[in-house]
C-alpha cells in the first residue's frame, strides 16, 4: 500500500477488499485500488476520488439498479463477463466537506471503508465511533465505468482497448463543491507512510486527471481506443471517404491534449514540394488546426487541440473532436487528388 502526501493532497494506491451496501441493503463486493483527497483547482473545494474494481456481473447490476447515483442516466450498456470493471467515483460534496473538517486523508478513507465493511454488528460499533459513513454506494457519484477488453499482451499492435462510459457528474462536480472548509490541506499530522525515494515513481502510477477525463470522454462517445503509454492514445476511424489512424497526445503539465490524424498514404518524394505548397495555402485559411508533413518520409497529418488550459469541459471536448473529424473527412479526397493528380498548381 503506497501513500503520498504532497502539495496539500493525499493519495494512496492499494488493493483492499471492501463490501458496500446498496440502496436495497444488498452487498456490493469491490476492491479499492486508489483514493485521492485534494482541493479542486478551480474552486478550491474539497474532493475525494476513489477507484473501485468490481466484476462484470456486479457492474451490470450497478447500471441496472442505478447505483452510485446513475439513476439520472439512461443507460443500456452491458459489460462482458470475465473481465473486471473499474468504477471511478467522487465522494458527495457534503461528505467531502466533512472529510476535510475531520482531517481525514486518503489512508483514513481506506481505513473507514475497511472498518465499515465488517459484519453488521461491528459496522454499528464503527458508526458510533466514526459518524462519517462511506461504505454505501450512494455516498459516491460515479464518474465513469471502464472495462479493459484487450490487454497489451493480447493486442497485436501494442496498447490496450478499453470500453465503458462516463457520466454527467464529472462536469458538475466543480459547481457542486463546497470550498468553505478552512485551511486544512487534507494531510494527517503524522502520515501513515512518509514519502520515500520512490515517491516520483509512485506519483507517476497514481491516476492522472487528464488521462481520466480523456478516457472518459472517449468512452462516452463509444470510441474504441488503445492506450499506447501514459501520454498516447490510438484510435482507428473509418468513413465513406477513407480510413485513418488518430493519435491523442496528452501533456499533463502543460494542460494540453492534441489530436493527430495521420493520412493513410505517404506523399511520394517527388511530389512533396508541390503538396507542401498547397497545404501551406490551406493552412493559411484554417481557423482550427493545421496540416503537417514530414519532409523525410512524406507522412502527412492533421493536428488540432482538444484540450488547452485548465478548462476540461465535456461539451467543448466533443465540439473540438467533431471539428477535427469533420476537417479530416473534408480534406481526405482533396489530399488524394493532390497526390495522384498530375495537374498541380
């Protein structure tokens, strides 16, 4: 179990079995894989994000019953049995506020969940000692449910294939948080585990917000994707005008995510100067995105931003994604003509 307390936030990675209770008093068996307690960048309000792993049968039951506040979503999604499903959920804002007031960090959340997952009698004793109850599905707002359908070992091209969906709660969280929690940073006076020489590596392994947001948006639009590494996602598109591969490059520190769509055919060397000239003219009039060509191998791609800055808005992300794909489809036949038509300017 790894605990990191830094910059006013605390995070922990573990594999702790827990038993939550649903709306009907039935148990939901899960494994806690990570917890992060922090203040949200925009509002400064308290936030607690948890990742749970459940089996596909339990995940499908959660969707059908509308647990984790999925009742506001109209969903017809079925996870494949045999592969676990990851649930990322946020603690309800009123409970996150109390979490900060009681100076409970990520390790404390794990302890509370483990204690409250005991037998009913022990659970009542725990409730008397700690009135902040977390081991109930409706204490949490589901942000996304994802299932890895193809692992890196199974994929002939490398990377992983993930399916699932995101919910409407993620964009609403910043509006719902309660920032009036004093100056408490979410750290314990004496952390259970002090950061060590491996802190940088541990921090790298913790869930990154941009990665989570981008994967959630892709899942929401039912796009199958492959994670090539922590910064790179590959998606394959096909339409009446052609097929191509797109790469999403995430720069967490810079707050940017760029999409690159690679034209399926490289520009032959003799034609590169004339094609480059025509693309330069096209770029001059483009408001959104631009064309790039590698002069060494003739690879041609279209680049545009999907995220820039700290505003990660699902509606804007969808709009930018749609504009990018529209541009690629619009220029696909034009570029084919540039390469194959001898009557060039």
